[in-house]
C-alpha cells in the first residue's frame, strides 16, 4: 500500500516475526520500552505518523503474577503515555489500540465478549487490560474530539 512503517518495541527474544519478515531493512524501528517517554516522543515527532497501531503489552497472565507492577506500568501507563505523545502530533488522525478479550470480566460464557460487556479481571494481566480500556476512553474523551485531532480543553469544553 506504499506505507512507510516505523515502530518501537523491546529487543526481541529468540526468533521473531519482525526479523523473519526482513522488516528491519524496510522501515525505522527503535528498540525501547513503551514507557521510555523521551524515546517514544522523539520517534513520533521524527516520523509524524498518520496512523498509530498500539500493540505494546505485557501479554502473559503468568508473568503478570510474577511482575504485577511492570504489567500495569506497560499495559496502562504505556497506553496513556502513547496517547499523550500523540496529542502533540497533529498529523496522527487514527490510533488503533489492540487489546484482549481478557479486558472483560470473565463470565465463562461460550461466546465472545463485546465492547458493551463489563470490564474487569481477576489476575493482574486481565485487570491491567481493563484499566487500559478505561484510560484510553478517558484520554479520547478528554483530548481527542470527534472531528479528528481536535483537542477538548477539560476546563472549558472548547476545542484548542
């Protein structure tokens, strides 16, 4: 489609799809933690993306028990930090946040969850994904208007 692709991710562990597809030679990729705000903001300012696809996560339930603080930091603060950085990037018109069905309260249903289902989670991973959903909705309502990249002032309610 002719897109110029950039990315930020932790250093890969072992064989990985990024290297197997030969992506390092096909775009600008930075190895950093999503919570390294100066690196994240520098990448956004340098690349000025029109579309941001956010897939950074600590995505393992078992790992969330071993490192709950890191799980919440990555999944919640990483999302908030990214959206805050996007606020200063007027070229970005779309942000897609990839999440998990684990963001929803587990009802042991045989069918999939819907965005209208109650958020929740018993383990740190699931709870962090529910929190990330709430945080993203708050950032959207507070700073991103319905007409694109307009920013609503939380004090005045007017676009800035």
